[in-house]
């Protein structure tokens, strides 16, 4: 795969993780989608650690995409 493809995939992953961060930060455990880790029908608290973790992973995905999109190193001539 080319660096452009890898960068695009990392940006898409980062955007999805930003969405997951938003959901974890704004919804209580009983309001989360059933397929999210941390869902509980009886628990009424926000999973802030899950939100922080997803946010950190989103930042790392964006940083990875940034470094992949940089200039190629010059070859010895």
C-alpha cells in the first residue's frame, strides 16, 4: 500500500475514534449502544476512562497519518 492510502485509512480511523470519544463522553452507561464495551442497563454513569482512551487513540491515529504524509527521505546520490 502507498503512503497516501495508509494516511487516508489512519485519518478515517481517527475520525471514527473521535466519534467513539464523543459517545463515551456524553452518554451514560445505560444509554450507550449495546455493542459498546461498558454498556449496562442498570448503571447510570459516564465512562470517562473509555472516552479518554478513545481520544488518545484518535490523536495517535492523526499523528501517524501526519508522519506518513510527510516528504520521502532523500536517497544518497
